[in-house]
């Protein structure tokens, strides 16, 4: 349709990867325009009225460092919306920031949401986008977006297996002929690894550290396998016994030990999916291997670790942190793909 084409050119159609850790916005024809943590800093005044102080990176930098009246909130946790109101405000903020109020035509917005959202939560996401000015909202599921973004041939009659390890959830999906044939979502991903590190450091070294520090440790020296040369990091915190500030040296072996359990849960889920795989698809997976996406795919040696357990080749996608966003963005450019994979 001519009008649709014209609209396509002039509207600011966009896609949003609404992740529990990071939100990435792509504008049609422009690529990534926003890539920020899904964090909102809220100030409560003496009458109990809340106002938004910061969103994104600026807000994340406040986590664990706010005075009483300010709270840095991650409104989405474990793949679900923990705080409706703040999630809506965050979506609205990102949409408005992407627009910069230039557009006079209301955009179409594609939003990739965690797989496990309830009907009510999906409605909330859709409505916040509409109230922020969207003309039409399409929702797509994370494993599908991850597979597209990782460059897998999702429309073909062959099975491809993708494991997206985000902040809140690990989503495992088998994709074939443009649909999700099998999928599984568990609430074990980056955040659980951070928490496991915090817990380990507390128990083994009597040192109290916050979740931001847990994440920093994971990124800097986290590993799923034995390294040829173990790496170390200096960690600061508060001694649980004396209450004084203290410094310890933590090794990659420590971190591997601390994240053993959550990693095993991820591997077990992958095994569960492989166990119920229809034989014809199983043959495809043996041939194609398994692709890892999401920030969790960046943990050192995770590909090797999983490959040893399931005895299949495992690859890390290019730019795994961007895979879901790129997949969602591709649906912006290909309307037939969007129609095939989006849902109400
Ligand atoms: N180099 C790294 N090594 C290990 N983990 C990393 C690295 N970089 C980022 N991460 C982790 O990746 C996670 C964020 O990944 P991602 O942006 O894919 O999640 P998300 O899409 O927001 O979450 P979800 O998909 O669960 O809603 C965080 O837990 C972060 O700590
Ligand atoms: Mg994600």
C-alpha cells in the first residue's frame, strides 16, 4: 500500500528490547539509538509523591548509593514486571527520548518481552507504549528475536537451538519454520550469578558486598571453566564480624566455585529440552550446534562448559548483548517476518 510505504519512510517506527537488565531501542533505518540499563531512580517527597529523577545509566550508577528519599529501582526482575507503574514510566521515557518529539506521525513499535510474561503484563507493556504515543504495538518473544538476531535461518524447515542468557531469565528456544517449536524459560541468569557471588564472598571471606560489585566481579574474573592462568581481582567491602571496611583478593577459581550451582541449572534446562526434542529436529541440532546469546553468553568458557555437558557444538553469537535487539530490529525492516512472529 502506498500510504503504508509513505508512513514507513516518515514515521519513527522503532523496536525495543525490553530486557530486565538493559533496554535497547532501534529506530528504523538508524540502528541502535538507545542502549541503557533498565533502571529508574525515583524520589519520594515528604507527602509520599514519587517523581522520576533519572532513567538508564545515570540511575544504575545510583544503585546501592542512594540516600533515604531516593530509590534506584529495577522495575523488571526475573523476567517479570515487578513494578508496573515504574515499568510503564520507563517505557514511556525511552520512547519519548527516541522520538525527541520530532515525529508528527505516531510510530509503530515492536517490543520484545520476556517469554514468561502473563497476559496482564503484556497488556501493561502494550498500553504503556500506546499511551506514550505508539500507533500500533507488536510483541515478539525473546527466544525468537534472539535466534533472528544471531543470524539463524529461522524461516527454514530446520531446527536451530538458541540459549539466551540475560539478566533475569535464561530462555531456551528451538526455532523452525518461523515458529518456536520448543521453549523453556528459567529465572536463572546474570542476576542470579551476581547474587551467588555476593553470597559466596560473604560466607567464605566474611565480606559484605553489594550486587553491583557482584556483577563487576562476574564480568572481570568470572569463568565457567578452569583457566590456564587464573585471574585475580581486589574486592572491597565491609567485614561482617568487625564491621570495618576491608579488602580481599578474589580469584577466578573462587568465582567459578560460587557460580557453579546456577550454571548447572542452566545446563540442566538445556538437557531437558534436548531430551524432549523430536528426532528430526535433534538431527538438525547435532549438525547446527547451539548458539548462545544475551550478556550471560560472555561468561568466560561458558560455550566450552555447556558443550562438555551436552556433547554438542556450542557457539557464542556475534555481539551477544545485542542479539535480541538486532532480531527485534530486523522485524522492523521485514514486515512479513513481523507478521509471522508477532502476537497479540
Ligand atoms: N562480559 C560479561 N561477562 C558476564 N556477564 C556479562 C558480561 N557483560 C554483561 N553481562 C551480564 O549480562 C546480563 C545482561 O544481559 P542482557 O542485556 O542480555 O539481559 P537482558 O536482556 O536485559 O535480560 P533478560 O533477557 O533476562 O530480560 C547482566 O547480568 C550482565 O551482568
Ligand atoms: Mg534479553
